[in-house]
């Protein structure tokens, strides 16, 4: 089963998106670079939000990233996840950033395979604030790797 079907089986949809102020997914050669995608959940980890809520917020970011990538490529098949950058809106003493960003990584592992195209490098960082106040912001780099793809 391919990555596209895995995503559909998990209930992901790929609605049409209008172009915005910035490109949500830019292609350079065989690489796709996404803009930072923010969670709908607002708040600060370590103050108003739990790690579990942050995990869901990171998963929400990953879903939005996949929708932007799908808009650019037309399919999730033939892609390899290369790198994630996870930004967590957190208090100064919060230290569980990695557990929050697991929400994005775990979803990508489910769709692309933990031991295959979903096995990626990652950074998880804490920030005193993020623009517009979301709990989490994630950006990603994908490689177009499938034969005859995209």
C-alpha cells in the first residue's frame, strides 16, 4: 500500500487550497520545502497546555503540511520525509518539546513508514512565543524519490 492510501485510510483529506501571501510548499529540484504550518490550538506548553494537547497540535501541523505537499505534487506517493523542524510555544522551564513534536513524527511514520520513507531527521525547539499564538509550528523537507513520480 502506498503513502497516499495510508493517509486516506487514516481519514486525511486533501481539500483545494487557494494560494496565499507565501508559498506553503516550494519545490527546488527534487526537494520540497514547506513553510511553517501552525496548529489551530493556541496556548503555551508548560502553562495552559499539556504534552498530550501539544502532541495533537503537532499532529495537526503535520496534516496541514501533507495537504500543502499534496497540493504541490498531486500525491504523497514517491515522497521521502527528510527533515522536520518543530517549534513549541512554551514556558522557559518546559523540557518536553521532543514529546510534543512526536505528534508530527508519529503521523509521518504511520503514512510513510518508520523504517522507510518516513524515517527522518528532526529538531524540536522551544520558543517564548510564535506568531499569532499557536501552540506549535512545524516545517518539513521532503525528497521526491519515486520512479517516474511527480
